[in-house]
C-alpha cells in the first residue's frame, strides 16, 4: 500500500500547473442548468472481512467506492483501546484539516495567489465521560475543534489578503460547514 502512495505522490508532484477557474467555471454553468448534477455522494465503509467483528478494539474503513483505500482504525486509550491506529476522532480531525486545506488551495489558485507553504492542524476536544456514561450531564461528542492554519505565499502578499482567503475557504469548506450546521444523519439497520 505504501508503494502505491509513493507512486501517486510522485505522479501528483509531476502534474503541470492548472487553473481552477478553467475547471470550475464549466461545472458551475452545468450546475446552474441542472441542479441535480451538483449532488454528489461520498462514501466510506467498514467491513469485518479482514478484522473479525468479535474484536472490539480495531476495524478498518475503506474510503471511496471507485478505488477504495482501506485504513486500519483503533479505539482511543481513553475508552479502553490500545491507541495503535488512528481513531475515528483522528479521522474526523483529518476530514476537517484536509477539507480546509484543499479548499484553501482551490481558493488561492482561483484568485492567483501562489502558496509556498500550507499546513492545517486540527485538535478535537472531547470529554469521554459522556460516551462511557460516567456522567450523563456530559454530552456525547466533541465539544471543541481548534484549527490552526499556517499559510505562506510566494512573493509579496499582504496579510489581509491571506486572511480573506482563509475566511473564503472557511465559508466554502464542506466539512467545517457541515459540522457547524448539524447535517442530518439517518441510521438504518439492514439485514444480510
């Protein structure tokens, strides 16, 4: 799996520069004419085929239904796990970081600002007494996410412009806005 990623990273680095406007303007025109075309479905799935369902501390999740990439998942030590692999909370922090990062890249590209360096760090804080039912007054879930963004542009770009880019990316970041807005979640048990 690591060889695959190394080859993909090498491929990404060797791609010619692109202009996001050239890619996005035709899509926007399509979505104006056909709003249904703008509705996409992302996908992730766990399965007990590799890690048996009787094992409580680990699973794996496959992302994307086109060419799935599986990632082992562990349970956090604070709730009795081994802490041996990324936890679901780590994945959620990763979703925030990667969505904001990619949105910043797109927004910067669209306005012609070349980023020299970009890092997005996310820390999620959760009080696990809620999920362990130690204290029923403590809500189950993350109480806070702290996001730090390091941006450096090539050339002389005023800090106010970088602030505007960050605000624009924050406003357009699907994951951040979904968490802030409380997206609807339906859970259905299916039979095999």
